[in-house]
C-alpha cells in the first residue's frame, strides 16, 4: 500500500466531515431535532469523528438487548424503535448504514409523517418520502 491511498482516504473523510457538520448545523439552526437510528458497533466512532454528540438526543434501535442503555462516552439514551413516534425527531441519522434499505422500508410511517432520514455513508444524503419508490 502506498501513502497516497491513506492520504486520499483522509481527504475524503475530511471533506465528508465538513459537509456533515455544515448540513447538521443548517438543520439545527432551523430548530429541527435529530436522533440516530442503530446503536451499531460503529455508531460511537461516527458520533465522535463527525462531532455529533451534542446534536443527537436519542438513538433508536431494534435490538432489545441494546435498548434502555446508553452510548459510551456521551451517554445518549438508546430507545426502542417504537419510541420514534413519541419522541418525534425531525431527522434520524442512520448509523447502522449496512442496513439502510431495511431501516427505511421498516419506517415508512416515520417518513409519511414528515420525518427524514440522513445517510452519512458513503456520502451525506437526506431521504424523505419523495425518495421512496412507489
């Protein structure tokens, strides 16, 4: 492996981080709330690298073993997916990015209610009900 591969990866990550921070700031400046979806192995790393600890109020997860626990470091509560309607976040960042399609399909009600998903891997993307194939 050459150093260029690592430099290229760092450049892409830095660019993605800038984009995510800019977009998240735009969202929070309008008073919108942001939660997370998927207390995955990588979620704490993503929260830290993209500096999201202060914006994420809850992380929702399907796995009952993870529910009612807290993320390492920031202590963000992990709640059952059924709590999404009660907490009513405007946006949900998908941390379990390998399961993005399944998460979206399972949560059409959230989208129909005006909620939006945020993908951060492999690039920043906002998904609302208009992005769903009929």
